[in-house]
């Protein structure tokens, strides 16, 4: 058979069938940075290295102003993820990760006020995850041949890794410096295989801290990518349309106020590392990871579960009481009492200035600062 020329579509047909290597669910990865997938029944040694924060609404900066400051290095990127959204059942980053409003969370808050049980609500509210920049040191127990010494992304549920890491760091203050690129420590992590129904997943069962054989230089650190820039941000209206099955809305359907309020914060462009790494696992395996990690649905151990229905406050009655108390009792010139300042309400139906930091939703609350100040006043 005579060899044909490539013609119009030569070299382009197969290329168009390939999936974008830089897309990983709700992440947009630099071309030369890959995802590290933990394997059950395996042991791995890796370094956690910091990145330069670019998000002013970083979750870790809400509780302690010295942490996760824009322009400073930080060692992890917390995020919240909604799963099984829309007809395609995709996973998306919850806008509360950036301090923005979320239509799904608002819907969950409405159901909570109506008395819906937590067993139903827990599938509506987002799950906590954390991104880490890691450098694999020893992956000899792994089937996948990860490129040792190169940067990878570890995207994992908090209860599968961060909880036990936090527990181990708390045992010795010297362990707290493990993410320092110039004077840090390596982590030896033991992952056990867990199974829930048909789903299998890897869960960290033990974390040891070891002295690094080699520390990192400034050139390597300056080339590290920014985790904040890897999160795919969807507009409020788009999420609303996906979740409730609504038709797509154009910007013309929204007034200027809505557009200005709901627009996601501007991000800095990601600085790609100069190092090259091997191709990441096939997309099918990555999608399987999302299903596997979704299986465990344990309650958070650090906070009490909000199972009870919270009684809604009645600000109007409170204002009347304040006015009565503030009114002068002298018969002389009577002045009108000042109108009480409008009292804020918790967006998820909890007690403003009372339930601060008692529930998971407090981590991403847009009025956390005001709520915290109010609680301090009431002490």
C-alpha cells in the first residue's frame, strides 16, 4: 500500500484527542509540575517546601495575622472542595476558600435553619483539603517511578494526612521547623490501605521526622511555583447554574454591583520551576484518586459537630431592649437615644459573637473578624 501524505489533518487528529496535562480537576498545574498520589501499604520519604503567598484571603491568615502573609513563604494551602456538583458530578473549589460567597453553602445554611439533619447537610457543605509542595526523596515502595528531587503537588484530605502530621508536630517544638528549605527536616510517612465499600484509599498512619541529607539553595526556592495560583476559581453565577441545573447566565443578567461583588480576586501569575519532572500518572488514575479519597466521611475531631439546631436570634427585640436601657430617666431635657448599630448575623445560622471557632464553617467565614471581636467584648 502506497504511503499517503499527511494531508490536512496530519499530526493534528491525535493531538486533539489528548487531555490537557495542566488540568487536574479543580487545579491548574504548571506544565512541569505533577501530582503525587499516595499508595496504601507503602512508605515514602519526602520534603515539604514553602511557596510565596499571593492570596490576601488565605485561610491560615484569618486566625493569625503573622501566618500566610502575602509576599511571605508559607508551607501549605488549605482549601475547601464541593464534590459531585452538577450533572457531571465534578469537584470544584468552594468560593469561601477565598472569602467569597458560595451559593451551595448558602443553600446548606438555609436548610440548616429549617431544621435539616446534619447527615443530609454534611454532603452539601465542602470538605477540607490541603495542598503541599513536596520533593520526593525515597519512593522505592511505590509502583509509580516518581522523579526524586523534583517538585510535586500533594493534594490530600485533611483527615488522611494533616491531622496526624499536626499531632506529631505537637510532640516536639523542634519539629515545627520541618518545612524550612534551608534548615528543615524530611518526613518519613507510612500510608496504610483503607477500604470503604468498593473504594480503596491511602491514609497516613505514622509520620517520623529525619535529618535532611541535603538542604535547598536560594535558586531552587525562588523557582518554586505558587499554590494559590493553582486553584481554579469559578464565578458565583456559574456555580449556581451548575448546582441547581439552571441555564447559563450572561453577565448582562447581572447588575454592576453583583459583578463587582462576585468577581474572584485577581491572582498573580504562577512562577514555573526551572526543573523538569517526569509525566504524571494517567488521568484515569487521577480521577480514581478523587473517588477514593471521597469515601471516608468521618467527623472532624478538632471541633464538635454542629448537630443541634441553632435558635435564630431576633435582632429587632434586642435593639428595643437596648433603646429602653439607654433612654435617659431625667425629666429635664430628654434626648432621643442613639439608634443601636445593626447587628451582624452569622451567614450559616450560628450565634454571632458566641459560636466563634466552634464549627468547621468558621474557618472560611467572611465575617470572622467581626464575630471574633464581638466575642471578646462579651467576655
